[in-house]
DNA sequence: ATGGGGGCCTGCCGGC
DNA sequence: TGCCGGCAGGCCCCCA
């Protein structure tokens, strides 16, 4: 489910109710998700104050005054909902526990944060502060696509000589961290690049276009609160609305949105994932 | 090093 | 109505 824009939207939702607040109670309702939770998770969280909320790629990092950092990944179906607070004059009551609510945090001020994940591909872990660089899930990640380390030189050097399709290269989190299936499809369409083209065959000029287009698509999606297809929701339960701006993703059979292009959006499978593209204007 | 494919889970949707 | 196959915003791991 969540790619960078969705995770950033969740982070922004959590910030006002978690930053500077104490975790009064932590309920851990199963042993783990994709991997077992760290030992004594609930005890290690209880009483800690959140001193920072950061995002790295598709991970949310919560700094705790206990000297630990909690890492969340939402996998394919993870959701984070906030209840018990007033937003926009509306009071969100605590809901009854739902199926697949795995971890519940009650903050000192009354907000409740619930991590729900039906497919359980998500991750929750704890690490020592400052250990981000060595955490196995974070250590080898490529640069943040919205940061300065992601630029034409970096992308060109990582694509050079690679025979993998550009679609799969952009999904590779070691090359650039945070893109997923939706946004790679959208980026390649805006760039006019066919998803099956070998990464090493993407020209210098095209790489130069890809960098700002990746930033553009991600920024637009963040501004829209992410994309809601099936399970994703913002932390207040509202849908994201970038899905209305999709030009190719899940639009097989639609007319191409490119000005003057007579093409029809098609679908192929690459690396076991659907790729949506216009065979006419993507070459 | 690179690449391909399997596997982890649950839920939903369409076809028969 | 019920069953079954296919598919889903991710990513690790093993094999050649």
C-alpha cells in the first residue's frame, strides 16, 4: 500500500498528537507482524516521551527520550488511525478495537494511535538512537528522492549498464528510496519512457528529466494526502485523493491523458507487478 | 554483482 | 449463494 507520499501523510498526521507527548500506555496485541516484535516492546514504550517524528523512505522513525527509536513500516495494508482528539472542531471518539488492530498507543493527552494491518507485511522495531545507519532495513537504502543527494549524477550512475527494465530499477529501494508501483508508473508516463526499456538505455537527457518528475509526482501526491485505493487512509480516517490524478495506474483501457496522444493505457506484468503505461507516448 | 522467482498474509472482486 | 482464481501501495531471501 503505502509509498512515500502515504507514509509522509501519516507522519504529518502523527506529529501534532505525538510530538512532545508521553506514551501513557502501549498495548501490543500479537507477537509480531512480518517479523517478531522486539522483546518487551510494550514495556519499552510505556512512559517514553516522543521527541521527534521522522520519515526515511517508507519508514516512520519515532525518537523516544528513552534513547531508543521506534521504526514503523506499513507494508502493503498497514493503516494508522488517530482517535480521541479534536480536529477541525470534530471529536474523534475511541473506536472499538477492530480486527487486525495490532498495536495501540495511548498518549498522555488522550490521543489514541492504532496500528492496523490485515496482511501483516508491516514492521515495528526498536533500535538504539543513532543506529539508523546500521539497521538492516535502513542501511542500504538509496537517497531520499526529495533530498539533495538524489540528483542526475546519482541516478545516471546507478542506472548505467543495468539491463533491468527501468520500471524495476526505479522500484529498487537501493537506487532511490520511497517509490512504489503507483508512482513509478506515473513517473514513467510523465517522462515518456516505456517501462520495459533497459535502465542502462535511458538517455542522459531522460535521466535529467526523471529527477524533477519524480519529485513533482511525489510532491503532488503528498499535497493530495496520498492515494487511497483499498485500505489506505490518512490518520484522521479521511481518504487521500491523488488517485483521481492517476494518468496510468489502474487505468487500463482509458485514453491516454497526454495532450494529443491517441493511445490507450495498457497493462503488462514485470517482476510480478503490474505496469500501466501508454504504448503510444512511452517509448 | 545481477536477475529472476518464491514467499509471506488477508481480503475483495469477478466469473462460473 | 458459494467456490475458486487472480490480484493488491512491499520487500526479503535464495538460487543460478
